[in-house]
C-alpha cells in the first residue's frame, strides 16, 4: 500500500486536501477535497474567513477517513504575511485582515521615521512590500491600541490552523522570516522592530524549523474526523517555501519560479544576500527548508490574468486566453510590479489606462490583453534573472517553473526565449508535493532533500523548453526597461 501522508495546501483562491503515497521510490498524489477561498470585502476593508478554511480541512479529513486508510501525518501550508491575533482564552480576537487591504498603502514611510530602510534590510533581509506583516501590525495596533493589552499571542495563518488541529502553538521558520520582523542574522524576533509596532516579543511563540512534529490531532478533532494517531508536522508552512522544496533540480545552476497568483523567482543560497545591491533591487531573503535561504523577488504573476478572466465573466478559460494571446498582434507591455496592479477595481481598465499613459497602442481585445500580460511577465523574468546573477555571482543556466502556472506552455516558451535559459516546467502541485516531502523526511521515509528531488523527477512529467531566438526580443526588452 505504501506510506500515506496528507497535505493541506491553501492559496488565495482555493484550498486542497491531498493524499500522497510513497512506495518503491515512486510518489503519487490524489486530491481528496477541494474548496474555495476568497477575500471577503466589507465596506473598504479586506478579510479572510479562517474558520471557513478550518471547517473545510475537517471536511477533507472526514472524506479521507471514509477510505479506511491511515495517514501517518498531516501538514498545512498557506500564503505568508497574514496573521491571527489571539486573546487570553486563546480564541481569535479580531477579524483576519487580507494582505490586499489598502490600510498599509502609506505605512512604510511611517515606519521609516523610526528606523531606516537600510537598517530594516540589514536585520531582516526582506524585500519592501506594503503588505508585509510589519506594516500590517503597525496599522492594526495604531487603530486598535488595546491590542497591546488584550492580545495574548500572534500566530500566522497556517500556525493558527495547526493550533486548531493539535492544540500546540508555534510559528514555523519559513513563514516567520516573511514578516519582516524576524532577524535573519540573530535567528530571533527583532525587539527593535517589535517595539516600533508596540507588541511585546513574548506575544510571539517559539519559532520551529520545517519538519518539526508539533503534536497529534486533538481529541475533539479525532472524534469529528474519525482518525487516530495522526502526527501534525510543520512543513515549510509558507507555500513558496514548500514549492521550492519540490523543485526537481539535480544540480545547483538553476533559478526557480513558483508560478501561481504570484510569481516568486529566485535561487537557493547557503547564506542571506543582504548587500546594498540586493536592497536596491528589492530582493528578499526568506528562510528555506534544510538550512537554505530563498533569495527571491515577488512578481505580480498570474493574478493579472486571473482578474482579467473574472472581469470577462469567465467567458474564456485560461487555455482559451492563451490561444487568443498567440493570435494577437498587440505589442503593448506593462510593468507587472507597478503597484497600480496590486488590487485595482478593474484590471482590464487599469492595463488599458497604463498603456495609454505610456504612449503605446492600447490593447483592445481579450487576446491583446492576455498577450500583453504574458509577454510582460516573461520580460520581468528576464530582468529578475539578470539581477539574480549580479547579486549572487552564480551561474544560472536553467529555470525551473513549478506550480499551477507551469501548465502555461506559452508563458514557459516566452520565458525560455527571453531569458535564453533552458526552462523546465513541473510539477504542477508543487506546494503540496514539497509539503509532503518534508513530512516523509521527518518520518524517515526519505533521507534528504536531494533524494526527495530525485523521487519527484522520477514521479512526474517534467517538460523541457529549449530557448529560440526572437526577432523582436531586443526591441521589446528596450521598451520594457523604460516602463514606469
């Protein structure tokens, strides 16, 4: 039958409970339960329904228990930066803000009156994004000063879900580092930054490494889902951390792109790269599994096309939008990381307005809009690749694209052609696979990260794209570099 583990993988739009089987060095996965997730908008604020997420996890576990099989462990991963405030009775004390909420639009400048940008980067190595936990908590405490007294603990979202599962509190390392409050040199919460926010360091539980056994299901959860003796293991709870574990590389001359709502592009490093050049390029140094540092940059990613699809009332599938993009003659480009694309009221109008303001022919059809997005993303990948080579002095000949976005063969081809690197796409369910591999290593079923990657390579279809020369590449690259 093989060794069975469960992964709960939750993204910004959906979540999954996935079963894995490891047998004879072959790895397979099966989706047990899929559920929706979305930002709830109340007046001008954005929140997550974390109780809904936990109820869906329980539904997935109940479905699995009906198979009669016994899992050895379960692990949860989600997106980063968002948090849950707990009261003295260890219940959620406040609504859970979503990172796309606009309350932190001007917060970075407020923080910089207390401490310089350079000093924050020296301490944390984290790129400056307006939704980092540092800025979210600053605004939350400023608006609700009673938080200083009536909040007992701060948990990140996957750690809150783990607490509901097993009753144990901790914050997993890969997620802790994304907050921009964790000192990556001292390997502890930075008291100077916490003082600026106004929350005592004792409100943050211990930080644990990926692969830590947190405990077992509580008696209440056991009774509800009819499962016994299941270990709760913290994988890399930051979904990108888990996705990077799944990169099926056999050597180290690669960059990765974890492609989904966001495109997270970077390299693995043995040490943080917190140089002035890395700061100027706004690279982040996030904790990774097994002693690695994820030196990467956030790129707006497929959020752009997801919003376009939604605004077109889902008239076209993603595959159909790719076909329309291939047929388009549009030459329009955008800077995907311009903050105006973070959460506009209408993405299509925002792209058209941007193109008009930058003196370009405005894309008019769905295919034009889609082509603009895909070509712009590929050019952004080229720019980040050049910067990665510069700050790391690393030879990068290959790019591994993992996650749901790896199914977009058109974007994969553009990535290969614009970067002139070999591109390898897959696995698709990268985050869940990385989550599960950490569990198997913890259980002693797999001996190392290198062995895990070999198993992934042998178990999933990894497609290779060899770069070709594009006649228009240099002209588009020159125009792209001029965009605001």
